[in-house]
């Protein structure tokens, strides 16, 4: 059963529309669905509120630390206040290895080079939390075919730029599909959530 849903992103208006903030986009919409109003909570180093989905209470969090210190915020909620277990946490984040429009649920695994996930793993001393991987594509896909040999994709610059309009449209659609399966996730029906989400891309 999912009790805490965390969206990853960078705080600050200059980052609001950038690819790295896909996790924030998801939690912002989920908060509206759950009747929650995220607000600054200093003890959690982030924006936080509780809401209800499908009759269940859910904690919602957007760390307001830098991305590579996201674990500080998560562990404050989990360890110091609500005693939530790692496998009761879902972290929504941007995923370079999935194309825009694709969204996947999975439990555990490595951080895949994502600094937010890496810091959460370190603070929880566990990789066994759920991830909602929101595809944003990879900059290597933007390199012309004939010049890919030896070309080094600029990942840092890519994630800190807004998606193109056509990318944003399909990312928004993937977030909508993910929101539709959240009632299953919080009711301890993760297999059903994954089946429905992955069946639709």
C-alpha cells in the first residue's frame, strides 16, 4: 500500500517548466485530485500536505532542497514523523531512458544516475521503494544520425530545458494515465496498477 507519494524536481520558478521537474508536475495534479494544497513545511524541507484518494489518506511531498539532496526531505517525513516503510513510498521522477509519452511503475533497482533517486536511496538505506518513471527522452536522440559517433549528449543541459511542444503534449498524456491508476496503488493493488498503466504505454 502506497502511503507517501514524492515528486522530484528543482525548486524555483526558473525550473518549473523544465524536464527535470516532471515529478513535480505529477504531484501537482495528484494534489488537486486528492483535495490537497501543497504548502511549505519547514520540518520536511519541502512542500507537503495530506489528501484522500479512493477513501484512503495519502501523504504528498515535493522536496524543496536541491535535486541531489531530495533524500533529506523524504527521510524527514518517513523516519521522523510517520514511520512509513520504503515499499510504501512512490517517487515520481523524470526518466531519460524512456521516450516522452511512456510511463512505467517499478519497485527497487538502481538510481540509474538520477541524483534525486541516489540521495533518497542513501537516506533510506534502501532501494526498495516504488518509482514512477516519467519518460522525457534522451539528448542522444536529438543528435543527427550521421554525427552520433563521438558526439557526447549534454544531459545536464537537456533536463534543465523545457520539452518541445510535441513532447510536452505526450508527457502530459502519460501523467494523466499514471494518475488514473493511483487509486489501485494506494489500495495495495500494485500489480493491477502496473498492468493497467503498462498496457496503455
